[in-house]
């Protein structure tokens, strides 16, 4: 059966529905509320800020070095011989008090040398005494010979008178004249002997002086057979054993002083100049500069040991400045000393400041007066970012007086109390709106560091 055609009226049924929908849409469009327009809003960027403080700045610097004893003594054998005695505690690491006999060398040969020279001195002294007696005897004999010569001359004169009177022969006169000449020769002999005595005495005195000097040297050699500690020290090295022969000049032991420990802290010259107080200290005299060095430089050092969770400090004193500049690092050595590093030791709390211990040295200068300080990270390319009264960001060029590890001391550009941005803004656009967050903790840390109360990092 053929299909029936679809009626036309059914095909037109969708037209009323379309017209009704179009009317509803037109009504909705004509009677809807107009869109509300909001004014454009500027985004705020949150940033941490602090009020720039003005405080009395205490310049500080950190340096590192190794502790060394202030004095090292080498026990050098001044005489040779067999070692017959060694202190039982003469071992590496032991601490021995001043005056302790460390070791002794066999004294037998040196005692014999002293005895021999003492005998030589006594012999020379006896010869001098004998010379004094001989001088007295010679003077007495000379007096006798002078008297005999006078008598002989009188006899000669008497016989010459008799000879002129023809009472005695000329032969008797000649014989008496020979007697006078013999007496004169005897007198001259005694006088010559007296004249030689001063020279002989001088020779004996010189010989006595030589013998006494040799005796003194022998006694010193005898004393040198016993080697004693010149100060309280810690044994660093032992190079000899009992019954071993020690030759003169051999280093037998090495002792480190425990009176003080020294640390050489290397600082750049510019940093050292920042630490040194600028004030009038009067004329500096080379002969008294070491007694006034602390007053001249005005530095107060602290030696610190950082080992894990262990933190130990020793108060120190400025000892001296190194004599040369390190050619590689261009730094100058500041030598600080810690007195009695062993007596200050406390078991379990404070170790002794031993040799070669790697330590930190903090050097503090005198306060330089109130200055505006900001965190070191806040200064970028010679400027800081500050906020105005409308919380807008502005780049402000500043003058840097000097820099420290954690902060910068400004010489101008920012006044005390101005709000300085301490956050790292990226990007930082001049005039941008900031939502400030006061960082009181950062400000307190800055003030502590600048006034010398905080820890230097």
C-alpha cells in the first residue's frame, strides 16, 4: 500500500512555538538590568619592612686561625755525655711545672775537670804566696848588701888615705876596691831580682785568672748536665732515651709554654681600618708602642671554638700586629693572646686551648657613635627601597660609610625611622604600591648586631 502524504497543518505546528520563544527573548533583553562597571583596582605587593634604626655602632670582624703557644723551648744539650736520668713524666703531652729536672747527663768527667782546675788554681795561688815571701827576703838581703857596700867604701877610702901616706901598699888598695865592686854587683843583683818580681807576679795573676775562668766554665758544664724546665709547659717532643749518648747541640726535648696561647687572625687592611677607633692617642713612640697598643687600636678580641653544638669562648687580649702583609691574601695578621688557657679549662665544659686548635677570633672596635644601619641585603647597587606615606616604593641612593657582615652603616640617604624594604622584590618598580609587613624580629636582630650584642655570622 502506498505511503500517505504528511498533512500540511502538522508541518506548520512549530511556527507558534518559535514565535513565542522569540517574544520571550525579546522581552528579557528589553527588561534586563544593565551591567555594572567597576573601577580598575591596583594590585598590592606584600613586602617586609623595618623602621631604619639609628644606634651606636660597634664594628666587629671575624677571622680564623690556629692556636699556638706563646713560647716554645728546645732542651738543647750544652754538653755531651750519657743520659743517666730522665723524668718519668717526660713524655709527649705531659704537663711539667717550672724547675722540674727533665734529664741528667753523666757528671763524672765534669767533676774530674772541676777538681783538676781547682788544684791548678791552688797551685798558682801558692806560687803567688811564694813570690810574696821571696820579695820580702830579697828586700831584706838588699838592705844588708847596701850596708856592706857602705862599709866597703869606707874601708876603701881609709886605705886610699893610708896609701897616700905610704903606710899601705897599692896592692891592698886595689884589693879593697875589688871588694867594693863585688858589693856593688851583689846590690845590683838583688835590685834586679826585685825589679823582676812585679812582672812575675803579673804573669802568675794572669795564669790564675785563666785557671779561674776555666774552673768557672767547668763548673758551668757541670751544672749543664742537669736540664730543667724554664717555665710551666707541655711536652711536645722527646728525642732521647735513658743510657743514650747525647752530643752537644742535640735537641733532647721540646716544651710548649702553657702561660698563654696566641692566635694570628688575618684581616683585610680595609676591614682593620674600619675596626680601629679614630681618635687622638697622642704621639706614638716606637719604644712604648707595645705597652700602648691596646689603647692605640682600641680592639677587644674574643677567641671562640665552634665544634658542632659546642660553643666555647675565651676572653683574649691584643698582643701585637704582624710585621708583614700576606702577599697572597693582602691581609694583615692581628695576633691575640689568651692567658692561662689550661688553668681555665673545665672538664666537660671548656677544653684547654691546645696547640693547633682551629678557632674563630672576633675583634670588636670602640663604638663609633649613632648611625643609621640597614641589613646588608637591603642595599642593592648603592641604593635601598623605601616606602613613602602612601606605601609606594621608591629607590633611594645612599652613601655607605662601611659594611659589616650582617649590616651596612649608612653615611647618608636614609634618615632614622624611614621604612626600608628588606624583602627581595622581583620586579621592583619605582612607585608600585606595597602592602607593608613590619618585621620587628629582623629589626631587633639588626639592632643587636649593630650594637655588638648579637652573634656575628
